[in-house]
């Protein structure tokens, strides 16, 4: 039977490995990284899934083909599936989520919350990650609220923010104040992301850890006890290496 569901633009599918950040940090996960994004963050660490220069590496895959890849990687044992990008909200994931749920898999999606989709309500975890001033992008808070509304209080919804400097920290506090019901996760940014074609480039771990210490001090001094400060565990373990 022909799969008539919309195809998904895929950059790469890999795992299982551990989730490296946020609310699901450390959890074994299979990743579906989509191709294409409506943002161009100055410090993007996944240009291979964002920049049109790499579009020849992306594949339009039917839902069945994507799902068979997930099943093969997981050995047909249900696992968390992370939908990432780029901006995965651009892609039509509703059919895949329905298929996976029928077989006991769970789904998490991380997005900058610039595009809302009805199928957000079918997710298990929705991570909203508005981009701070250092990204050189501007957050549309109306679109952000539309993403929360699309979730219809069904998945776990959390707020995750990358912090590079004082301006980013102030942005994070403002975002948390706008949405006080959302759990908040903060992480120091990787200021040495890979350049185009250099995904295994070395990272400045010492610099990242100094920023981590600074961020912890800021949160504790401000008595911002609702926030959780976590590293990007995959960066500490594997640097800028892809598919880990």
C-alpha cells in the first residue's frame, strides 16, 4: 500500500544515544533531525540541518521509511524519539507520532516556538526554546503563545534557554516571568560551534565551564530557585561531533 502521508525532510536519523540537554538529559533516545529552519542563529551548532548549502544532503522520506529507520536503530524496543532540527515544527510529524505511539514509543520535540502545529498536542514532551539576543534573532511572543495553546495541556511543556551573557540572562528571566507555569532549564552556550563542514571541530570546554560557573552564581545570587542549570552533556562528552 502506498504511503500517502506527507513526506518529512530529514537531515539525519541516529541513535540510540543519550539526550544531552534539558528536561530529558541522560535519557536513551533516537534522534530524527530535520532539514530546514526559519531562523539563522549566530551561534547555530547544527548548520548541516539549517543552511540551504547542505540541502543536497537532506532527504524527503515517507513516514514509513522514517519509522523503519527508528525501529531498526532501537531494535524494535520502544524508546524516546527526539524530533530536532533545524526547526522540526516545519515538518509534518503528525502521522509519525501516531505510528510510534501505537507501538509504545514516546516523542519529544524542541523548537524555538515560531511555528505552531496541531500535532503538538500528540507529543509527550514539548521543549520551547526561544532564542536570546546573542542569537541575533527576535522572538515572536504571539507565535510562542500559539505553540502553548496548540499543545492543549497534553504533553509536558518546558522552557529551555541558552545563555551566553548578561543580556541573554535578562532575556531568560523575562521569558520565565511571562510563563511562570513552565519549568525552566538554563544551559551555558557553546561559543565554539563547528563551522561549515567542520562538525568535529574542537570546543573550548574551559570557556564553557567558566560560563557554567558564572550562570550558577547568577541564579543562586538572584535566588532564582525555580530554574535548573544544566550543561550540554553531549558537548562535554563529544564536543562538536555529529550523530552522538
